[in-house]
C-alpha cells in the first residue's frame, strides 16, 4: 500500500492530522507503519520517508520539532551556535537546546534528547542575540570562559558584531549580571585600544 498522495514525504504528522485520511487515524497509521509506508519516530508522530539514491531519509530536525511542539515558534540554539561566535567556547552538549513557549524539560524525541526551555527570543533572530544567549548560559558551559569578555570587546572593535544591536538585545533579553557585562564590553569597544 502506498501513502496517500496528499501526504508529503519528509513532513511529520501528528495523529490528529491523519483524520483527513481515515476515520480511525491511530489504527490506519499503525497499519501503514507495519507495511513500511509510514515511519513512527515517536509516540503520536508519523512521516513518509523521503527517498534518495542512498535510501529513505528521516525528516529534518526542524520539521520533527514543528510537529512535536505543534508550532513553528521555536529556536534551536546551544554550543554549536555559541562556538561559531568565536568568543572562546568549545563545549558541546549531549542534548539539543530548543527555546519555545510551550514545553520545558529534557525529552527524548525520535531517539534524540532535546532540552526544551521557555525562553523569549526575537524573530528574526540576529547574531547579536546569540551572544546574549551565550552569556546567559555560560554557567552550563563547563569550561573556562574567563576570556570571553575580552574577546567580545575585540570582536566588537573589529566590526564582527553590531554594538548597538548587541546593546538592544542585552537590554531586552540578558539576565541582569550578564547585561552589565555585555554593556561594559560594548562601552569598552567604543574606546581606543
């Protein structure tokens, strides 16, 4: 049996979304999983695998999280983003950090661990917001971050980041102690070295 033509390969469906294909979506999805037409990455989630020359491909992380959270209002962040800022961090987490407005806690979805936190973020998200996010999460890094402030001053002086936008992001999103540090780095970057 083939998946209904209306089902998009790579899209993740929640059980209730399958009602348009069957009056008993749970039983219907279970049968299609047994036949290999659908895959079930987690309880209540189903997808039609995308086919490539190398075989079936699972859905993208963003698509999986969209279905799991029931919304596109989330942001994937964490050490892989913070390390790319080149502010002296090299740490990695065993979980993926996901900011959203619905869930909190560490949850396993499709075999991966996600740390859901209810944290506000701008949309679109400027690179300067990730600096604030790094400072707010510094205590989770598990490494020496003592040189981070100086590296931020140098990065601001070199023009890698927008100092005014960083100050705005710090005012709106930084924890009080981190706000002071970021604003001090912004002020220091405006003085000659």
